[in-house]
């Protein structure tokens, strides 16, 4: 096995398929937005901005929603997206499929168009950095089905423009199974969206939720879903149907002190099209995708070969054209040949 170096990881072309734009808000920008919008966040400097939280998903979500309250204007959404795209360029991410949570903002009185237009303008400017970005709109599970329907309707003109290519489902999973949103996702599929859903690790009824997402909702990709290894038949279905699955090992460590090494390595060995992603890097130790690749590989003893395959999986399971996939996969082969 060839020795893995940080330099090799840094130069490896990658796609990132599981990251929330609100979870990339760094303390410096949070402080600047708060000051600009006259919001008291109890901090006298960026160093005072607190992104810490307790154990588990519930505690993380409290910090996550509290942090994003400083995002109020189109400029705020542009700035957070632009800052992240610069990070992606530095991490040699060529293609990005980026989550955003409009209900977390419209419920605060922020217009849908304020959110989407600020993000989109940064995405357009980000092309100059060599980062191709598509948006995935997530519904918040704890909100009502009617709220999700209204959000899907608000997104229609932007989907028709090609600004949003997929819909997802995230946030508090307990008592909010995939089936709660079955009709909304059926309508989204009818409108031409790609489908994905979070099935967070170690939640109540995790395997049942994964089963609903895969077999009833028929998602195109599965987010997290680590508990699938508890059901070999369901895991075999995922592999056979070539459904991508996104893992976020550093995020798992920060919320549960466990990188889900067993699940990720098992899925990888079984031939699942699994990718590694950063999730909410500004809340998870500032670990962006190069850190995720390198730290996880060090933890489980992976070398270059495994991470090359992970990078290839990220493009293979992305929602881009076959020709674009071939071009990006060739970039990986060219890079490996030169290094």
C-alpha cells in the first residue's frame, strides 16, 4: 500500500455531496453578519462566537439553528456561500452539491428569494474558482407536510431555471419518518427533482427509515444511513441498485465520539458507492473535506487506493451528466498517473 500524504489528498480531485451551507458559517463571518444586522449574539469578537454543543443530534441542531439567525439579507447568503466556495477551491473540490434549508429562514421572516438569490449569485461567481455547484433544497422534518408543500411551490420557478436540482430531508428525525413526506417527494420527483434523504446514525427506527427511503420513496441517493449494515438484505439492495450513500465521519465523531468506522468500511468492502463528506464543517472542528479524507484514512488504515475509489464514487454518484462524470474521473486518473 502506497503511503498516504496530506499533499496527495489535497491534490486529489473530489466532489462533495453532503454539506449544508448554513453549517459552513465560520465564527468570523457570523460575527460580521451579526454586527451588520444589529443582532446581539453575546460576542465582542469572533473569538467569542461559540459553536460548541453537547452530545448528540438534538444538541447540535440547537447550535446550528442558533448560529444561522444572523443570516438576514441577500448579502449575508452570498457571503457565506462565497466563503465556502473559496474553501472548496482550496480543497480541490471540482463539483459540489450543496444543501440549503429554506424553511429555517422563511420561518424567521426571511423571503425565499432572498435566500436563493444570494446563494445563487455566489454559485455563479464560484465558477471562476473552478467549482461547479448545484443546489439541493432540504425540507425540515419537524415542520409540517403543508410547510414542505409550500416550500416546494416557492422553489418551482428556481427549479425551472435550473438553480435547484434536488430535494432532501434533514433535521430532527424522531417521530418524523420518511413516510411523513411521501407525497411531497412524489410530487418533487414528478417535477423532475433528484431525491435524497437523511437517515442519521443511531436514531430510533433507523433501519426502518432507511427501508422507507430506499424502497418506498425510491431516493436516488441516501444521506448517512450507516445503520443499513444491520440489515444485510437492504445493504445488498443498495449495492445492487448502485444507489450512492454519503458518509460524514468527522461529523459523527463530533456529535457521537464515533466515526462510524465499522459501517463505512463494511459498506466500502461490500462495493457500496460510498463517499466521504464534511456535513457542517464550521461546527465540526473546522474540518473540511481534505481533513475528512485524511483523518478517516489514518483512523482505519486506508491508503491511496481506497481514497482514489472514494473520490471516484463521489463523482459517479453525483447528479451530473455522464460526459461530465467521465471528464472528472479522467482528471482523477491523470492526477494519480502524475503522482
